[in-house]
C-alpha cells in the first residue's frame, strides 16, 4: 500500500454512541485505492461497509462519528477536515452513488435542476454551459435523447435509468474518486451488467479511482482489481481480486465464496456459514468470526493482527488456508 | 385539464343542491320563524298576511321548489329579518371576514413554517423543544379565552391596540378594506392573531413532521453528497417536498377559517359573516342561513380546486396523471 495513492485509509474507526453502548460499526479499517483502479469492498449486511463509505465523505449521521484513524485523500486528512472543506470536496473531487435509485433523486425537482446545481455548487458556471455539461454527462452514461430527458422528472425514468442519472451526476465534476454503495443491488441482472460495464469503462478511460461496495461476490469478481472483505467492522482479508477469490486465505472469505449458490452442485444442500453475524454491541472476544469458524481454537481468543501471508495479500487470521496457496 | 375542470364543476353543482336541501329541511325542523318575527300582540289577520308574504303558507316541498327556481336565477331570497336580499347581506359582510381570514392565514404561515422548520431541523435543541411546547398551547387553549386575554393585555392593560371594530377603512373597487390604513391594521392585529393561533400550531406541527421525515430520506443524503450547502438542501430540496402536505391542509383550513371565524368575530365585534350567521340562526332567518351555507360551500369548492391546481404545480407526479384524465 503506497502513500501516493489517491485514497489511503488507515485504521479508520467510526463509532455510534447509542443508549445501549458504543457501537463500533467500523473498527480499524485500512485500505488504499489508486487512480484507474477499482476496489471492491465486500461484506454481509451490517459488516460496516456502507458506514465506511459514508465516513470517507463525512456523511455519517449522528449519533455516529469518526472516532479515529486517517483518511488521506491525495495527502489531505479528511477525518479531521472542516465541514466546509468536506462540502467543497463532496461531489467535486469525491462523488458517491447510492444503493436505491428510486430514492436518491428528489422526486419534485427536474433532472436538469438536480444536475446543474451539482455543477454550480462547486464553480461559477452560467446556466447554459451547465446545461450543456449535464446533457453531455447523460449521453455519456447511455441515456438516449439526453436534452429531452433533462427536462423530465425522476418518476418518468425506470430504476436503471435513474441509476444512470445518479452516475451521470457523480461524473459531472470529473471526480478523482467515486464511492459506489451497492449501486446495482436494486436493479435486475441485465441492467446491472450494463452499469458495471460502463463503470469499468469510465474508470479506465478517465482514470478515476473507484470503490465499489457490495455484498455480491460475482459483481466484484468481474469488476474490481482489488478486494477487501469486511466482517463485523474489520477488514479480514484483502488482496488482488482473482487471487483472493481463487484461493481465499481467511475462513470467512472461504465461507462467503462457498455460499454463492452457483458454486454448489445441483441437488446437494446449499453450503452456508453456520450461525449469524454477531451483534456489533456484543462481539466475541478475540477474532470476531471465532464462533462461526470451523478452524477456531484457543489461539483465536487473542485478536489476530492483519498479516501479509503471501506477497500483496493480507488476512486477519491465526489459522489461514495457506495450504491452497502452497499447492 | 379541461375535462377535469368540467367534472369538478358538475360535482360541485350536485353538492350545492344536496346542501341546500338538507339545510332547508333542517331549518324547517328547528322551528317556525313566524313565532320569532311577529310580535305576540299581532292579530290573526296580520299574522296570516305575514305568513303569506314570506311564502311560509306553502307546504315545504313547494317552498323548496320556489327557492330552487329563484336560486337558479341567482336570487337566494330575502332575509325575513332585514327584508333585503340575503345574498347582498352576506356579500356586504364578506370582505371583512375574508380580510381577517387571509391575514390570519398569512400570520400562521409566516410564523408557523420557519418555526416548524427549525423545530424539525434541530428537534433536540432548546428552541426546538420550546416551539413544540408552544404549539401544544396553540392547539389546546380555547379561542375565546385567548381572545379575551389578548384584549385584557394589549387593549386594556398596555393600551397598545384597539379591541373592537374594523377601524378606518378604505374603499377599493367598492370593497371596504381595513388593511390599507394604519388604524385598520391596528384593529386587525388582535383578531387576526387570535384566529391564527390554532392554524399556526397546526402549521408548525405539519412542517416539523415533514422536515423530520424528509431529512432522513436518501435524496437528502445524495444532495449533500453532491456538495450542496445545507441552505440549498433545506430550502430547495426539503422545503419543496414539505410544501405538498402543508399546502393541502392549509387550503382546507382556509375554508374553515372563513366559515368558522364566528367566535373571534363575536369577541372582537368584527362585523363579518360569522356575526351575521349567529344572528340569523337566532332569528331562524332561513334565507340568510341557506344563502350563507351555499356561499360557504362554494368557497370550499373553489379553495379545494385551487389547492388541487397548486398541488399539481408542486408535485410533478400529480401533474401528469391529471393531464391524462
């Protein structure tokens, strides 16, 4: 992990102070992503992957707040940046795409209003130039007759089209980093394929760094360069996507891959990880995956450190599946 | 849109017809206006002449038929008590009530929306809690009591504002208005505020609820992720969404403010329609009662129509559906 990357996250901690106690939604997450690269951030619901995404932009709602760590965006620490500085970066240098395209666009404002304001929030630009820029961005994401569509309202678009609009908005200011929080989860498979293709193309062409948050391993497999697997607020394994998916080191990653139905033989009972993800308020001592792990023993009662087991590949495990790599 | 308007118009005619029938029968059932209108000393001859003059000798259905025939031509009958056309009586009093109602609405919007937005934006703050506590008072204190207290404090003790009447009026296009003179405004402040108090509490609660609900929506977070300032997010994105329920409710409430300004008008001796209807009910002055209710219902119908049109301006999703119908 180099210090010169577009975004370097070091030991990020985001805590929610609730009545029931301090909820460590993100507890010491580190990763880096460079321009033109795609990082897949994978995990189950509640693993802290979305909160990580929002933390990067300073968009965590109270009672949540960043409790520690550094978010180095082109050398500048965002964890301690002022709200005004964050506002200036948001949508300009760092853009975000959300999960549900039906909810992210304001239903009562026209598409052109919502696009032009994103431009004018960051630089002085007359209405005509901004309109032309918005039109081009819509064309770029494959929306037919963009000039007409700009004058429409969100409800006149399908889900897939709305997500394209959201992506077009994210692209408007040609950001250095895009954070995509499960942007294809709410879409059907063919639309998902198109969106993934365009995301990848744009990333390569423009050289944008992209963080793709998802629970879907098949999406990451086809899209990302690198992968971070999160479990209970921590990164448990990271590395190049092909290697990690081919020979997972962490038992959790292995279980996750095994749970994909298409990898199971027809007629056999589907493989699954036993038990449930633990409540973040009441994590097991030591390795938080311990209670569900087939390999767990007394050594797992100590919290395992993140170790580089194979060059370029890290895992947080005392008993990693090294045998597959060696073979 | 035209189809929509025509259909609404036809519905309105039916509503007016049913309304007039109910009121006609209702007032007939309450009692005989002759007993109130004619002095007990009048002899039988005089009594019968009066009954015939007022058309009360006919059976009810015939009275109604006569009324209906004239009503279609725009004549709602003559007041039993004043012997002037009932409609004219109401129209004369209407500007006073309209003026008061609109001023009250204006006050409740101008004060209610900003307070409600603040209370929704910072619900945990001292100001936010104070606003909500205040709105509970606005809801629960009876109008007549607040009116009396306002008079006590501002008119009697402090002597800042007059407590009765309309004050100096100016005639604009034949309509007398108080709002254009200093004296008139001074007279209007207390009754308008009194009438506004309840609506203000309503607006505060509606706005606050809308604010809290909308702030949690994804589109707010997305707008913030675009780097928009808080001001733009609140006053453009959220406000436009909040306005939809607020406009709907306020529209309906405007009708009720006009129709039921009775208490306030009585306390502040404001010469409006509310005062007239109370007097008419006491005298069983049926033409005035029927005419008043028809006017009020028409007003409700018009306001509802305006609200529907406004609604479609605010909410594009409604607009398209209407175009199709």
